[in-house]
C-alpha cells in the first residue's frame, strides 16, 4: 500500500520537475555557452573567457550599460523616496481602498499598455524622448512595487512607539525620521533592490519611451539578437543573470528580515 502511494506521489512530482527543466535548462545552456571558445554559439569548442573581455570592447554595449545604470539608479532613488512616502501616507493618514488600488495599478498593468500610455502623455505635454523620459517611466512602475513592499511592513509594524513619540511632544517629521523610518528600513531596502532589478531588465517600456540615440542595454541586446545569437550575447546575458539573481536574493533576505522583526 505504501509503495503504491510512493509511486503515485512520484508521478505527481513529474510535472513539477519537468516545469523546472523547461524553465532552467535553457538558462543553463546560455551560461555554459558563454564560456565557449568557439565563435559558433551552437558548438562547444573548449572553455574560454574571451567573450567577457570582448564585451568591454563593444562600444554599443558600453553605451547601453551606462544608460541603463543611469536610469536604474535614478529611478530607484525616486521610486524609493516617493513609494515610501506614498505607503506611509496611505497607511497612516489617508486610508482608502481606492487609493490603495490606484497605487499598485502601474505594477498590475501590462507593460505594453503602460508604455503606450506614457508615450501618449509625453506627446501631449510635448516632452522630448531621452534618458529622462525612461527614468520617469521606470519611476512610475518602480514606485508601485516599493509602495507594496513598504505597505506590507507597515501593516505589521507596532504603532505604539510612534504614538509615544507624539505624546512626548515630537513633531511628525521627528517621529518619522527617528521612529518610523528605522522601523521600515528593511522593507525600504527590499523595495529599492526590487525596483533596481526591474529597471535593469525592463525592455518594453524603455523601447517606447527611449530616444533612438540613447538606447538602454536591453534595447541594445534586442538589436543584436535580431541578427543572430553570438557568444557575446551569452556572456552579457550571464552577467545580467548573475546581477539579477544576487539582487533578488538580497531583496528576499530583506523581506524575511522584515517579517522576523514584525
């Protein structure tokens, strides 16, 4: 009887493992082929790091990387500040289900819809496209993710310290800076890391809101892939995967720390 149950459970696990294989084997192949000595991305010719060195010599990749980092750091700072203030305002001063829904709407909307809406808005206000337009666009959806993460921390935070601070005569600004902000620090950092990761990897919104002369790195990768996958693309994808993986793990650790402190 137990053997039959174990066999049944084994068959139930099969779709689970097949899903993992389907998702991660192509990624593993890209990482492996980034160390391929052969110029062909489909035939293994030995281990080599030559393609990682050639990435630095590619002017388009360097330019795209610089543009991406400018947008990512700028939008992360703005998203973190605005998202934190919005979360505190919704949780402490203006509780409204409608405003809560509107604050997370950019994160729920399809990227294509948000990109077209932003492009129409830029055209209506006669704003020229460039890194500033991409930065604003990434701030819009990044702020929604930061707000959601910080709100999750606020929902479990103890308000007795804030009430005691106000009772002792502290101003709202002093209470926020000395009590609320340190309490929210793990959640704020997790939201900032999430916004940074999303900005680095984002393509659709940047494609619609960037100027042709100032492409971000995902746009550069797209233009290169159109003519075939090269070992340089594999190396670049591996580096982006490593950065994204590291940042996501750090964000998860911050989220767990937030839950532990609550």
